[in-house]
């Protein structure tokens, strides 16, 4: 398996766009439910996934699962976000 591209590379930019697009779509579907602490948790996972930080993503996803079970369910049901979570698993999550 090839090593992940650095964030400044074209492939890194494409990855970041894909991550932000998926999370933006999820947030638009959640509407006002994604506010306060849930929004902060979602933003932390988004940032970690965008920079391919498996450790921070793992911590963020664990926090979402433990503290915001409904958000975890929404994330795993959203096709694009679920695909990113699967990718994180391949990175060693």
C-alpha cells in the first residue's frame, strides 16, 4: 500500500476537499441538531480526517460514540462519511 500523500500535495488537497465535502453534506442534513458540543466533536473529527491523523480521528470518533450516540449513528449512516470512517480503519484506526 502506498504511503498517504502529504497534505500540500494535489492528492492531499483532493483528500481534504473530499473530507470537507462529506462533512459539510452531513452537517447540512443534520441542521440545528449539529450544534454546541456535537458540532465541536464533528469539527474535530473532520479536521483529524482531513489531515489524516489517525490517532486524533480515533479519539474524536470515540468521543462522538460515547458522548453523542445519535451523531455517531448519523455519521455511520451517511454514505460519504461512512466511507471516510472505513478509510480511517485502513490507516490503523
